């Protein structure tokens, strides 16, 4: 037994109880469900450190959704808690990184022996070197997993290592615990759900081999961590055969900073509303037409079915393609900026909306409404008339609203995260917002992302624009006061994840909604909150640990 101390850890009662519950039952698989900012990472670290403190030869592998989340876990383990002083903590490394480390000179002057490479069977010296290099890489990979108590890896890299035979089922079986952060990634929606069936789930392709090895490793315990409660979480829970632990929302909210929800009130933006209603009307009519053509008693023409019909082709396929195009236009207009909307002018005009009247309505609102006195950041001289239209699309009211909002944020000496749905919108944000704005999308290099986040955390950047997919999960921006939703989240999970980036640390915390409200989205969000309340009333998944396990966790938390 060592004397591990998580100095400075958040000592929340429900986290301690959850970690203790898992210590009580080391052979039981668990799904830990806590809202964003509720401390899933802290809970897992408390469980890992306590297990190591009380269990001989304890080891764990932590599977993470992205390199950025891996960086934050490593920083938490090593820099914040100093766990590397008691445990050997290592990150899995891509082959390219291992090769670069060898190319730095560590392998210079090595003699190759015939026994290393297959002897006389390999006559080509280049092939001998390549095979030797590959074997060395595999050995280095195996050393990472065998020589360390805690290994952090992304699930994409782990699956690549499995499929390239760098590690195998034996590697998995050596661990006491496999912790899967953001565990809903374990499941993916079936490509072909069927006409009268809702969403069904299968194992995500990046988890297929791990799942197979877990089924073959009876002594390895799986712990999933997720913020989202719903069908997808239940699908993963079923695949893993895991018990659910879910502290009540009320208990978690005692420790989370309050969130002030502010609506900048883009209404009366009648032009945008009319445009969106026009597109929505055509989308519904197109879906209705498809439903009639299917000749089914109760056709379920959802987005997944539409994509399936596109692949089938024919008249129905063309109508399905039109419906998907209308839905895409709707999301772009909801968050659109000048540059991100301009390429779609013809498509928008095709749905029969008079953009020129639309522009005139907005100009009057700019002059007399909430935008009075706000100057667009763009150089209007650059907005030349296009060859195809009398005028290009205008700088939208949303651009001017975002600029006004960011000025207010900077006047308070605060920072803001801006979430959008489309990469081109994200790339346009530095042209819109005052001050210094950085951008992170799925196209941003890992090292660049790390530098951008560090600059933002240090206060050198005023605003950070991210797509929901690249920044809405796992990252910690507890020192940021504002989150701005420029585009409507596709799901309630995207909304919870994005807002949860700042719902840590100290108040004030503000959520600014700058997309044009969709009644269906509001209904989904309200229904999700109702489901959580219903689950809290059952109180069926609260942790109930033994006193001995509680003492084991509290022992590592005492200063």
C-alpha cells in the first residue's frame, strides 16, 4: 500500500460515494452518469487512486474520445495531483511519434542480426531494416501497455493498434479496469434502422475489437462515464452489461455554478423567421410527398430514412435529396454569416424566398432596433455586387448581434466560447468579432489546438470559436464566463456538452442563445429535463457504498 493523496481534489459527497461503490464491487461493470461539470473525471480518478492504494498490482487503461481530452486527463493526473509520483502514468503514442523518437538518434549504430529479422530468408537489406523497425515499434507499443500502471489512449488509436496487431487480447486482460470516458461513443446508430423502427444502435467501429476482447476477458471490469441520460446511454449500458450509478441532479447542482440563460432577442427578425418558415414548410411538404410515395401505413420519414432513400435512387431518392438539402439550408441560415451563406444564395432563392425584401426588412431593423449604432466589422467596400445577383447577401443581423455581445463581454474583461455547426462559419468568426478570436475545428492540427487552448486559458485570446463536434466534449474551460450558441445544436446532448464546457469553477456563468428558435428543439430540451426529473424521483441509481470503501476514498482526499 502507498500513501497517495489527491491534493486539491474536489471533495464532493456524491463523487466519493460513487467511487466507493465501485471499490465495493470490483467485479461489477458500471455506467456512471453525471451531468456535464458534475465531476465524472474526478470520480474516476478517485476510484483509480483508491484502487491502486488498496489493491496489489492494480492497473487501468483510460479510453478517451480525442487527443485534447487525453491531454487534459494527463495534466489532471500528473500536474494537478502528482499521481506520477506513485503510479507510472503514460499516454499511448501513434506510430509516427515512436518513429520520430527513434529518428532523433536513439537507434543510431545498431547492428542488425539475422535472428532479429528472419535470417537468410530476408535477403533484401531494406526489407530487413523495415521489418526490424516494425518489430521495434511493436515492442515499444507493448512496453507502453505493460510497463505502466495507468495508460491513456484515444479509442481511434487503440483500435488501430488492435487491427495492426501491435497489441492484442492479452494486453486488455492484464488490466483491472478499463475506463471509457464519454462512453456514448461506444455505440453508433444503425445505418439502416428500417421503415417502422426508431433509432437502433450497434457497436461503434472504433470499439469493435475492444468490445470483443472485453467479452473474452472475464476478470476485466469496465467503467463507462457519460453526461447524457437517454436511449444511447442505455444501449451502451446494455452492450457492456453495466449497472447504472446516477447521483440526483439536485445533489450535483449543489456544487456546480449557476447558469444565467440570456436570450439576446434577435426578434423581431421577421425576415429570417419568414425565410426559415418558408424552408420548413417546403421540407414538410417534401416529406409528406415521400410518405405518400412509400405507400406505407405509417412511414417514418426521419433523417436516417431520408439518407437511406437517397442511396436507393429514383424519384423518391431525388425528393429525399431535396428534403436533406432544405434541412441543411435551414441550419446554415440559423447560424449563417455573410461568407458562410453566400455560396448558398442560389439554393436559398430556389425555395422561393424574396431575399431582396428580406434584406430591406433587416436594414430597417438595423437602423431602428437593437442594432442601432452598431457598425459591422467588415469593410463594406469589399462586399461587391456579384455577377449573378443585384446584391450579395447582407452582413446578417446575427453578425452584428455577435459583435455587440462580444464588445459587452470584453468591456467586463471576460472571455466567451462561440459554438457553431459548420466549419466555414467557425472560420469566419475572426472576421466578425472584435478583439482576438481563435478557431478550433476538426481540421485543426492537434499541436495547434493545444497552443490555442493554452493561449485562451492564459487570457491572450478574447474569444474562441469552435464547432460542436470539435469543442463540445470533454474540454474544461472553467475560467470562461460566457458560452454563445451561434447555431442550433443538433441534439440535446450537443447543447448540454457545449454549455457544460464553462459550467465549472466560479460564477458568473452565462449562456447566450443566438440561433433562431426552433419549437421542436425547445420541446426536445424540455422533454429531456422532464426525463431527468422523473429519474431523480425514482432515486433508484444513487450510490450506496460501505463505510470501509468510503474511508478508502476519503483517505486519499485528506490533505
